[in-house]
């Protein structure tokens, strides 16, 4: 129903973190901001696709309450349970997959002697 809320919220926090980290002049903070931005793109993209899918199936509507599960208390309980289980699991899985990707990228770039991704890419 609304499982995409959790990855969207995580992406919003990452964008704010990247903004704050990017303002500092330290190299470590700039690299962390770069990774925050890249992960937020993954999370926002997946959330957008899930929102379109939920809209397609009629779970999201353009009139209040905007979420069909909020029309009754029983459906709202199911929605909150789905957000707490499926939404959190999706956000954790995407973040873990990105961490593995970033670690592999760094290891490969060090072994090849090329610089790791720079801030100019994204």
C-alpha cells in the first residue's frame, strides 16, 4: 500500500545530509555527501516506480485521504504493518546493496590504480 514511504523518507534524509556535508571543506565529508546523493537517487527512483505502481492499482487516489487504506481503521492497521515490515526491509536492502557496491567499487579502483568516483559524476 504505502511501503514506498520509508525509502522516500530515507532518501530525503540523505539529501539533507548530503547538503550539510557538502558545505564542509573536508574531503571525507565531501565523499560521504557524494555517496549520500548516489544512494538517494536509487531510493527516490525505486520509490517513484512503486508510487506509480500503487497509483496504477488504485491504492493511491487524487482526493482525500489520498491513500485508499486510510478509509477504514482495519485497512489503516494493515497499511502501517506493511510500512513497518516491507518498507523498512526495502530500505535496508537497497542501502546494504549500495554499501556492497561502493565497497567493491573502491576495492576495484584501488587495485587498478584509478581514482574512486569523484563529485563531478553526480
